[in-house]
């Protein structure tokens, strides 16, 4: 599998930092796990208080709002995060787990009835979209709208019009919730207070923007990569069928290796030396999640899938105060998926695929798929 190749292997051996360029800006990318974790904890030097500049490439042309709480620093970040944490803990609830189990059984059953199917469009996007209705506690019919948004809201088509469409959709959802409040995400944000006042529309849209765009392509591509790996390694299905207690560790290994997000940005408020690379005030630094997850000083045979790998201190969900709000959600989806696949499938036939390739000035990374066509083989056949 091409996605198991590490394009940062040689650069990481030479130096903890790769000096590279994104959108015409010189940015040092931190490559080693210890250094990435250290920088992620140091929010004063490596700030997230940078609206639309935390992602690399930046999203200044495709969205108009700051994403909350991810694009804030303490102490504001703590209070902003607390407002929505109850929704992002919903995947831990038994009733939500049951809904997800039913959804996975339904989707896998539908795919088993087909001669073949395209994983991203037919399986991963519907799974992500319907599961998100459980997270946000909204009507399941909303998933049909979200399915049409594709893999990434900002990276398909021209990005700008899709991003604006999503913001208009969210504003309409807040208005509808104002008229008919319930126990959903939009109603909760309408009622929420920050420092003794109601949230502004910009703040509410910032939360919604993160909920819809922040964890969309990451879930979709991780699902696709897991199915692609099992297609090449049917023994993995058998191993997990015989060792179901290893499903959680297997999913952590999938997160480590198949992380769709290569890196994320931080902004230096002051001139900062980053392992010999000077960053000017307002300049950015890249936290290389992908490269850190392949650090051979931490992970034995880092480019191999080890379904029972322990310990596994990966940073697929970030590190420090900005660790991913959606981690419970992602883990619930992947653990449920891998459980169902191992229980129901003998093998997955790989029929056709095209890898997604990320091409930048100083590296080319293969990760995820543009399309992936497979056939499920039932364990009962």
C-alpha cells in the first residue's frame, strides 16, 4: 500500500525540522514526535489564535469565520471548548453506540448485496454523514444534504462557493432552531453563554464550521484506508475475528498510519528559533503529525501495520490542549466498523483504485484515495 511509505524518512534523520514552503511562505515543519509534542503543548510560543491560518494551506479564501474552539488560546479556549464538549462526548452514550451499530450493519449489508461498490461515495461519505447526525443530535434526514458536500467542503470544486453555501446552511439551521428549540447542537449554541453573554452569530458559525469541515475528510479517508488495507490483508480480518480484544489497538494503529492530516499550523507571535530555523513575528510553524507518527525512535518498524501494537503514543488526534474534540466520535466509528467487518466478512476484493497524492514543494505524500472500488465477500458464503 503506497500510503505506508514515509516521504519524510530521510529528512527526519537529518534534522528535526524540514524547512519548506506553502503558499509562498517559508514554514519549518517539525518532524519528530518529541519535538512535535513539545511544540503542541507550548501555545504561548506556537499560537492557535490565528483565524483561518491554522490549517496549512490556509483557509482565508474559503471561509469567513474563525473555527471555535480550535483557533483560540487559553484561557478563552477552555471556556469555548467546554460549551460543546457534551456533544462531542455523545459517542460514549449507549444509545448513540447502538445507533452507530445499526447504521454500520445496514451499510455493510447493503454493500454485501452489490456486485461491487465505490467505497468513498457509496460507503464512507454516507457513514460519516449519518454518524454526524448522532453526534449533533439532529434529524437523520439532514445527512442527505451533507452527503452531497463531497469528501472535503473546501477542497472540491472552487472551495469558495461551497464554503459559503455551508455557512448559509448553518445560519438557516440556527434560525430554525431559534424558532423551534430542541436538544440539538444548533439549539444548544443558541442558548449557550460565553463570559456572561450569548454567543454571537460569528461564534456559532465558527463552531458549526469546525463540526462540518474539521472532521469530514479525515473520517472518510480513514474509513477508505481501513477497507483498502483489509482488501490487501484478509488475514487481518481473521486475526481480529479470533482476537476481538485487539480491535481497539488495531484501530489506534490505523489512526497512526492512515492519518489524513499531514500537519497543522501554529503562528509565532514573536521571533522564534525553531531548531535552528528563525520564524518572524506572525510567521507559521508546521506540526508534522504524519511524520511524528512514523518516528523510528518511538515506533518499531514504523511503516508496518501491527494490529496489536502497544504502546502506541501517536498524535493522530493532536496533542496538548488542542487535542481533537472529535476523537471519541472517530474512535466509535472505526471500532464499530472494524468489529462489524471482522464479524461479517471473509475478505474484501480490491477491484480498482486511485490513490490521493499530496504534492508539495519538498515532499510528495500518498494518503487515502480518489476512488476505491471493492467487493465484499460474506463470511457466510
